[in-house]
C-alpha cells in the first residue's frame, strides 16, 4: 500500500468517528394551538401561526414574500375544494386503451 492510501484511510476513520459522535437533530414540534388573539377577527381564541404568501404592487414595483399570521380555526385559509373524480364509462376506457395502443406503434 502506498503512503497516500494510509493518509486517506486515517482521514476516513476520523470522519466516521466525527459522524458517529454528532447528535441527532431535534425536530421541532408541530404548530400546536395556543390561546391568543386572532389577527383577522380580533377575538381571543385558540390560534396557530400560518405561513402566508404576500404579493404587493406599488408605484410600478411588484414585491412578494412570505410572512406568518396568527389565525383561529374559523378564520384560517381554506384550500380550494377538490373536484371528485367520477368513474369513467366503458366507452371512455375503451377509447383510452385504443389511444394507448396507437401511441406504442
């Protein structure tokens, strides 16, 4: 073995010891509700902090960014309702299979 091999073997051993000695990361707890004043309805309720995207245009300049707002469950941002997908008819399934066969040619 060459001298270079010994240098790298020592370096690799030292790095593995360092990785083994490092502490595992402590994850933060989820955003637990706490009592506070809602920023939207101004009432004291159980609130959580939500991350909100801001878009602003003033004097011909557009800016965007993120901020956090403290909101109650009633005032929090609701996602768009998702459309329920209906089952495809037999005719639609046959058409899809026919098109798939054509694309494989």
